[in-house]
């Protein structure tokens, strides 16, 4: 069983930056894939980015070049550095881990607005 807790969301102006964190309740060293998803109001949850145990990353085209995913196995933490934020990035961001089953965090709200 893995519990995931996100933090770092908030209100930011367009062009600004935020760093999201996702702390796991146990070691993430053995977790094959971790990632971030987001859900905007009235829309379905969508994939944003993933990182494997071997630190191979993939990004949705909409965030490529602006967002960076990373993981710190020693701290059991997944990060999402978000730069050059746009209003269309506004959503609840969810941390995800795949280890024998899929685990989700409770989400953290990111609002990009002037």
C-alpha cells in the first residue's frame, strides 16, 4: 500500500512558476512508474508526464519544454517543476504511482490567472 500526498499548488500569474511535490508513505525506489495527471473543470483527467525507475521521462506536448518531472528516491518524493505557466494549465494536479496497482494522491489545485 502506498499513500501519496501532493503539495505546492496555489495561485500564480501567467508566466510564473510553481513546484509541486508528492510525498509517498513508503520507499519509491521499487516503483516502476510515477507521474502527474491533471483535471481541469468540466474536463476529463489527462496525463501530463511520467518518469520511470530509470529516470526516463515523457511529457504531453502541451507541457513539453515548460514542465520538468523528477524523483528523489532518498526522500520518497516526486516533483513537478512548472515554468512559463499559462491559464490553460489551471487544474487539479494528481500524483500517480504504478506498483502492482495504481495509486493516486488527493490532488493539489493550481490556478494560473492575472
